[in-house]
């Protein structure tokens, strides 16, 4: 079973005699030359991926052979889509207390349930309370925290900036095209819980269906805006689009003379890599669009979403290797989450392991304010500190930039580029000159991380407004001095 860093190896097990990790013994440096000492074996943990039939730890899948487990249709058919079914699957794996805790957690969740057998197989069921994969997909009532008082559904104002349904045009040359509203899994932390998945007891969702007539309105708008060069095709998740739609959307966008870059955004490789090995039609459609883009001197890439090194297994390596052979370039965007990846060792290992399987770490998002998942949020300071420690561990192009998607539609800002950040009140103020040079955009740390005195101030609406007004004035003052 994997350890907490997602490696099947421990420091003791990875001995210097391991041929994969031992330094060459015969090299003799010229006199007077400095030679960097060999790195410890632990520096190679990122190359050790879970191998074999790791899914056999789940009683229901103990006898499932490799060919079956690699079949994307089997993964889809056996994905769990109701809380009751998930809780039933956990019988015998987790304690009755844990199952009751999870049942109560689902009752308060704004997200639908959908978990693949692959994901459930990655959880360390000997300690599900602390497991980083479990934390992202299965809520526990005992760990839930109150939402932040400044939280609103669609806190990034994606719908306000949508000239046609499902197209957010906020940045000068780039737009976000939400092609559908379903995903191969549903993540607790999803920023788009206002639209993604089915209605829940907590939220009635906005519908963004995979609908050709809606897509047509999107294409018409893009064609009328020559400044738009870059389209992110997302959702939901494009993994759920059939091959013919992957092809149709890609070819249509590439046919527009203004469009120079397309990104297909999918969490699929992290939660069901099997599709890339066994859904040949889907992969071929993607590869064909990438090749068409290249012939037109346009850029078509895949953006994916791994959050923890334990999500990368031998199946991931084989799946992404297939895309690499076809020349598909892949970038990763992670979300910083408390108890999942908010420590330096985990984030370093994630970046190195992504690089090892051919994925470029691109962004780490400071967790947005999202309904029902305050327990997963970290402070802005945590992200800034982790970024400092990660930078330099590997090449710059393999090191992610930590960003904040500011509240109210300010867009992404480098985490450390705030105009003012008061770690005591947990209020950060950003400007976003390319979105709206006159406005200030805010971000708020989780209240539980603040002192008892400041928590009391946050509970009082008058004090809350005073703290925000103070932060706003300080930000203006400091900007004026620059
Ligand atoms: S796959 Fe992406 S869009 Fe879908 S629930 Fe997860 S984070 Fe949200």
C-alpha cells in the first residue's frame, strides 16, 4: 500500500544499493572541481509508481483482471453515482462510524456523487480519515466547517461575464467555453458546483447542456470578436464528450481565423486514465485535432488536473505515454487543499512525478470559496510559502505558478502579487488591470485559521465591513507609494 506521499517505498526500503537510485561509483572528478554530492535515494521517489493489481484491495474488485480494469466502459459502468451505493461499497472496508460520518457528509454536500473504481482503489482504507484522495471526493460531516460569510455561489462570477450561455469572456484575448455540465467524477471542491452535476439537496444547478444550438451561439460570438485568440474547452469535463464532439468542437474552433490556441480541459487522466488506453476513437479524435492544429500552425493542448502524487500510477504512465507518442502536450492545474497537498514534500513530489510522466505543472490554485468545502481551504500565506519551497526543486518550466482566482470576477492573479494582505484579518486585496483597472478584488483566508479575537470580529457584520474598508484603504495607500 502507498505511504502518505503516494509512494510504495519507505526511506528504509529505498537503499543506496538500488540500481535505480545509486550514484555512478566510478566517476573521479578532476582535482579542484566541486562535485555536487549524490542526492539521497528519497529524491527519486517520484519515479516509483504504484504497480500491479492495486485495485484488489477492494473486496468487490479482488478478482477483476487487468484487461477488465483497463476497460473504460467497465470503469464507467462500475462508477458509483449514489451515496447509498458508495456507502454499500465501503462495507467491510471502512468502519461503521466512518460510513455514518460519510452518509451525514453527503446530506450537506452541494455536489453530486460520481466516483470511479480506479479512484476508490487509490484510497488507503486503513486510514480513510486522513487519506488525500478520500478527502477530495467523500465528505465527512465530522470534518465540515461553516462556509465563509463572503461566499456566494459562482463566487468567480463566471455567469456575469458570459455574453452567451456557457461562454465566459473576461480576459482580453481568451474565453472559457463550457461545452457540457457533466464529468467522469464529481469533486467536492469544484468551483463550478453552481452548474456541474445533478441538483442536490443543497443546490439547484444552472443547466449547461452539451447542445449544438447553444454551441452555435458560442461560435458566432467568438467569430465576431477578432481579439479572441485562445479558447479553453471545459465544462463539466470534455472526457464526457463523445469522440465526434471532440472532433467537431476542435475543427470548428480551428477554422476560425482569429483562434490560435485551444485547450481541452479534463480531469479524466487523473480519475480514469483507462480511457486513454482503451477508448481508441476518442484518443484518435483528440490526436487528429492536435495534428490539424499543427498543420495550421495553431496550438492544441490538453490541460489536466492532478492534485496528489498518489493519483499517478503505472496506468497513468501508460495512458499519458500514449499521448506523448502522438505529440499531445499536457499541462496540469492543481487545487491547493488542506490535508491533501498543502505541505512542501507532497507538492514537490507531485511536481516531480508529473514531470516524470510527461505532464508540465502549470498552475496551483489557492482553493476558491466554494459552498460546503471550507474544510479544504488553506490560507493565501500557505500557498505563498509552499511555492517558495517548491521553486528550484526542478526546472522552471516544470514548476507551477501559484495563483488566486479573485472573488467577483477579477480573474487569476499570482498569489504573491497582492496590493495588500493582512494575515491577521485574513483579507487580501488584488488589482487586475487587464480585467478592470478601477476595481479592487478580494480574497479571504478561512476564518478558523484566524485568532479568536478576529474570528469574533468576522461574526459581527459591522466589524467585518470595517476590516474590509481598512484593507481596501491600505491597498490604495500602498499602491500610491509605488
Ligand atoms: S472534474 Fe472538474 S468540473 Fe468536474 S467536478 Fe471535478 S473539478 Fe468540477
